[in-house]
């Protein structure tokens, strides 16, 4: 017999209803989050570092200019930033031309960088910077930015300097590449630029460090780097030609930048002579970057067998237009044939021999040809000089033989000593205290020599050891024999006669100045 077990009846569980307060609390919390996000987005859109207001304010404070844009667009994805089209910076008077114009300015940041006030990259496309004539620039009163710009790129920019004369064209530098890194107001920035230099036209590359900018005294702002200057065409300077290359280092402050480097011109020539030589030089100098003046401490130049040492400046002079080159030059182990060969259009220089020169050179800024505007004042000397043209050397040999009383058909090559003072103005060399000595005769002369048409016009006196009739032949010799007795009283010291050198550089003539 089976028995059944009756399970006890279970009471149903009653779930208490949710508290209305808890339900509404969650709704309110969710709403608060949504509102906070909405407010945060609104604040971000209005006050983010890439919003229109903060960006324009930053640009205006950094440039001390009024900044306007044609259009502004803020970017949020994939990176925070903004894009500005048609940006114009105006500094000073409203009538002034724009200081800077930019076709498109792209600012790119990162969300992490925003916490550190870092901007990843700024790209300026179609940028043009215009600098007013020196002395007309109004001072910049910039406000330092707290941002750090990791990279600024301005490839294809143009920098132009306005001339003092409105009729003249601006001096324009085409900037192929310009990259700045770690740009801030509290640490030096790194730069790398490639620029087309307008005068002489050539390509300049430089990289180094700049800053920190000294607001109270910009001339004390540090600057350093390396440079190269390639394919510089010297043909833009009237009178000379060649392709220059240079490289070196520089450092200091904007007011005093020390520069050291080397120059190589494999095809240097004076254009009317067309005698190419390789000109090389090492130099040390410093530049006043505030005024654009250069001071040459030492230039050691070499061509063929001649070495020239120079110093001086290329700087502005009160009351004069542009820059004026003032140089002091001297030769060491110089050769007269090397120096004359630069200017003579003959295949060979007229004379060879060791030469020494000390001179002051002035080259002002003007549109005149080089030989017309250069000014030179100095002393020169040629020891043991001989003439390269056979007929000229023969004439000198015969003159020396006659002056010594030797037979002219037995004359041997003699060497001459030439020295004097010269002043070159407007292409004309004026000689004073010019002396010319050969065995048996010594001349003291003065006169001119044209660097333009090569004409010689020298007058003076010659003292000879023998009779003056021995110094020439033909009819002139017969005439001089007649007047020989008039010079007998001076025989002990040699006879003194008037002489003249004329003709041209290529075809000089030597003779007695019978008119005197």
C-alpha cells in the first residue's frame, strides 16, 4: 500500500515596486551628462584653441597687426585644427601695404597636444612678406604666445624689400623651402631654408638655430648655422663675369653675426678682357643683420701665382644711396702679369715680374659700368720686370745699351724696375711719382692711362749715363748729337732729357719729348 506525500504549499514571492526617486535620479543624471556634453561642445566650439576667435587673436598678438580672413573653417576629425583662406596682416597705418598675405593657412593639432598647448603643424601656402624701406618700419610690439609650434612650413613663400624710390622694383627673395621646428617664445627654434638670392642670382641653403627673440633689443637675438651659396652669376655686375660658389658657418647675434667660409670662382674674368682665371678665397667677416652691413676682417684671395689680402666693409654711408664697398688690398708674392692679364685684351700681359700693390678701393652703388664707378688710390712696384712683346723688349734693350754707351747691336735683355702712385677715377688712371729704371737710365714720369681705351700718355725726364744721342737712332740721333754739348756740364751725374711714353697698352711708344 502506497502512501502519498503532500508537499507544503509555497507562498508566492512579492517583488517590491521600484522607488520612483531612484528611477528619476537616473534620468536626471543621464540628462545632466547630455547637457554637460552639449555645453562642453558649445564651449569647445566657441573657445577651443582652434576656434576663429582664439586663432585670430593669437595671430594678431604675435604680429602686432590687424588680421582679416576671407573664410575660416574649424576641423575636428581626424585631428583638431582649422583652415584659413585669404589671410591678411596689416601693421601700422591703414594706408600701408599688407605686411603679410597668405592664400591658405592650415593649422593642425592633436587632442593630446592640446593639453600641453602644442600645435603639431602649421602650413602657409602662397605667403608673401613685404618689408618697408629702411627707416620707415614701425616698431613691432608683439605679445608672446604660450603655444609651441612643433613645425611651421612655408614653402614657395616670397620675401620682398621695398625700395626707397617708388619707381624702382622691390628686391625679391623666392623661398623654395622654409621649415621651422620647435617654435616658441621660450626656446631657440630650428630652421632650414632654401632661397633664390636676387643679387647676384644664385641658390642659398642654410640651416641652424634662431632665438630666443629679444623683444627689448632685437639686435641681441642669437643666430647660428651653416650655409651654401651655389651657381651665383656674377655677370649681373657690369664689367665682370663668373659663377661663384661659397660655403661656411655663421653665429652670433643679429647685430653682430660672425661668418667664416670659402669662395670658389672657376671662371672669373673681366668682361672686356675675356681672360678666365680660377679665383679662390678664404674669408672671415661679420654682418650687422639689423642694418644689412658687412665688415670684411680678412679675405685671402688667390689666382694663378698671385695672392691678394683684403679687408674693409660693404655698408651704408650717410648721404649715399645703397651700400658702398670700401676695401684695403695688398699683394703677397704677386705677379704683374697675373694682374695685368685680368684687364688686358691682348693674349699676354705686356710685362712680367714680381709685383707689390697696396691700395684703397671704393665701389659705390650706381648703374654705371664697373670700371666707370670704381675708385682706386695706392702704390705699386714691379721689380725685375721684362716685356713680353719682343719689339718692346728690344726697344728697351737698345735704350739701355745707348744710355750705357754700349753698342746697340750687342744689347742683351735687361730688366726694369717700375714703381709709383696711382689714382683711378671714372676709368682713368692718373700716375704721380712714377719711376722707371733700366741699366744706364732712370726716368721719372707722370701722366694718365685709360682703363677704357688703353691709351697711354706719360711725360717726364730721363737721366742717362751716356750721351743722349746714344739713346735713339736715325734723324733724331743726329739732332740730339747737335744738342749734346748743352748737357756736358751734367756729364758727371748723367744727362737729363725729357721723355714721353704714348700709344696704347698693346702698342706703347717710347721716345724723347723733343717739344720740351
